[in-house]
């Protein structure tokens, strides 16, 4: 199995985006990641498109804080995001309704 960097996984949000699933959604999501490959990432969903960038959003609709490896495991299907949330490994703030829908906006490989 190929090892993906956190940057590659975040950038892949653009390719995996399903605009039909996010019809009418206008949102800014902030990832605040710690540990190896930690950093700040912005995922923007606007007018049927998804873009990603490094940095800190001024007013994100939702923020997810996690260890980069934990988020990697979720994005690669090695771990269940809801379980990690319940265990406190993924911390969410802001629009939790958006968080619940987030996975449906992207194709899982």
C-alpha cells in the first residue's frame, strides 16, 4: 500500500468531491492537525466546487482538531471517524450538522 502524506490526502479532497452531494452547501472547514505532518488546512466548498489550501481560515463553519495520523487513518478507511470522535481523537467545533454530512460529500476509495 502506498503511503500518502497528509498534504496529498487533503489535496485529494478536490478530486474526491461529489458536487451533487453538496448541492447548496457553502462552507469553510478548518483542519488543525498536530503531530508528525501536523499543520493547518482549509477546505472550502463553494458553488459546487471544493478547494484546499494551507493556512488558517478567518471564520470557518467547522473546525476539526486531531493528530495528523488519526485523521489519516480515517481518510484511508483504517479507522471509523465517529468512533474516533467519541474517543476524543477527533475534536469538532462549529457546525456539527455539517460534520455529520461531510463524508457524504466525498468519494471513498
